[in-house]
């Protein structure tokens, strides 16, 4: 029965991976680079970056080549397979312990197969475990599959070792041995129950948000945070809900003083929860990006919000250094402030991180145009043309702006009549000598050869 369920699940998984609705998985090569880079750090080599922290490792250690893929703008919370995820999150120690468990399962399974009369149930359990261990090399696993693995291991141990204890022979220790499991189970049930309940509240809040029920979403997210205040994602979602409610209320005509007070309170709560999310998980770029976008939205409403936004965006980039989109967003903020030098530098960095990002080239062209570097702006507009669809509105827009820049370019200087223009030529070898060669007089000042000057370093300037 267990084999049938696992094989059925595996078949469904393979089908999903082969059709249009397949889940998007992190490429194996990228996952290996992330794992290898994480263990190069002495702090993470033994114990890893931390359980549930793979997304932080992904943004910090992903390779530049990832930007050339179609999924460059996604953040992954799990690795491409379970073994790479263990190496990243719990380091060498956790991976070795798990591999030791896998080796023991294989060894015991082979021993069971050599038995003359192997139990069908025992055979089915070991085959199920082996299938699960092999599948984990190719796909990530979730909590449900880990639970199935734990149950299978428990069934194997129960079936192989049916041991009974005589508590009466233990005297006073019998009560203690009975109490300890109850205490451990009670602690696990209490904390596990809180986590499960908070997650249930949060999932219900997402359903309410999909139904455009803002008040229910708001209240359910409060319950989720009160039940488990340690989850940064709950805080981020609650922050966004507060800001969305404030925006919705701000569109109301003839705002009363009470409405204005409510809007102010919602915005303050939004910022408070965004900051709390950052404090809970400082390495999470998603939390920093949420805080950055809030400050950005408040630039025209709160004094100093632009500087807070710039600071938050810089920290976001520190946590996700190879993400070109973040540089485009921060460059856009500088552009809106007419700080075209800073904007152009950030847009240029974005194009270096992802050479086929049309929006980065387009914004760089705009910044260069404002700086008066019209020839460079023309080149960037032309590059943008090659990166957008020829019959799209974007293509028409960039073509129009390109033509405007061309009109502003100075006309080429004509060559004066009667003046000979330069011609290209290659160095000619000296004429053939005569025999015997002439002897030059040894007169005149001594000549000391000077060293060949080093080529000057050239840095790109805008």
C-alpha cells in the first residue's frame, strides 16, 4: 500500500514536471553553487545558514549566470533537491547525519533481502524508503513528505523490534519513564500547535484577501501574528494590508478628521510591522524590499521619506546584490529627484548584471539624455529597440524618443575643401640594406633607452 501511494505520487510529480502547469524548480547547477558558496563561509560550514533560511542563502549566494535565465526575477525558498537544501540550511553536520541515516536504511534493506523468508510488509517498507531517498536527489521535499518518511521509519523499527518492557521490574523508575515521553510530547504539541494554528490563520487571511475582504484579512493576520509573532512573512503581509486599507480609505471623498486619523494610524502600523519584519530576519531581502517600497510610496506625504527609502533600498541591494531590478528601482528614485548621475550609475550597474534587461537600458538612455550625453543615449535607445517586441507599444515609444534624441545631436562637421584627409596605413619595413653594412661614427651624446610607459587605467564614465 505504501509503495503504491509513493509511486503514484512520484508519477503525478513527473507528470506535473512535464506539462505546462509544472512547478518552477531551482536549477540543479544554481542550487549547487549556492550550497558551495554558503559552506565556504566559516560561520555556515558546520551548521548551515539555519533551518528555513534558504531564501536568504539564495539571494546572497546565487551566481551571476542566474540572471541569464527566464526565472531571474524569482526568489526561491527551497533548493533543487533535499540534499543541497540540507547542506545549505544545516551544513555539513546535518547532511552527514542524514546520509548516515540513508546508509543505514540501505544496509538494513539489503540485509532484509538476504533473509530466506522476508516479510512482505518489511520488504514494502524498505522499498518505499529507498524510493523516497532516491527521489530526494532530484526534487525538494516538504513537511508532508518528511512526515511520511518519519512514519515509514517508525513502522520499520516497530516491525523489526517488537520489544516489551516490564515496568514493574523497574520499581520507582517506571513512573519517571512514563512521565518523560508525556512531557516531551506535551511541549512539542504546544509549540507545534501554535505554529499550525498561526499558519491556519494566515492561510485564511490570504483567502479573504483574494475575496477582497480587507477587514477579515486584517483581523486574521492580527491573530496569526499574536499566535506566532516570530514569523517575518506574517509581519510583511500585515504591513501591506495596513497600507492597502489606508490607500483605499484615502480615495474616499470629503475625508473627515476621523478618516484622516485612521489613515495616519494605518500607515504608522504598516511601517511598524515592516520594521518588525526586518528586525526578525535582517538577511531577508523580501522584508527589506517591502520596507523600501513603503517609504517610496510615502515620499510625497512624509518629510524625509525619500532618504529613508534610499537607505532601505541600499540595504535591500546588500541582501540581494545580483538583482538588477532593485538597482532600477533605486535608480528611478534618484531620477525622480533629478539626480541623474546617481540614477545613470545604477541603471548602468543593472545593465551589467543583466545585459538583456530592456527597462534598464531604457532608463539608462533617459538618464544619459538628461545629462546631455546624447550620443550614448542614442546607443542605449537603439539597444532597447532590439530587446522589445517590434510591433509593441514599447517599441513605438522608444523609437519616438530615439528620433527626438537624433534631432538634438549636432550635425557632423564637414571636411574643409582642399584639405587632404588622413589615410590609413600600416607601418612599412625598412628598405633593404647594402653589403657590407656602413659603419656609423661613434659620436654624439649617449642615448639611454627609457622604459615603455604603462598603459593608463581606463574607467567608464558617463
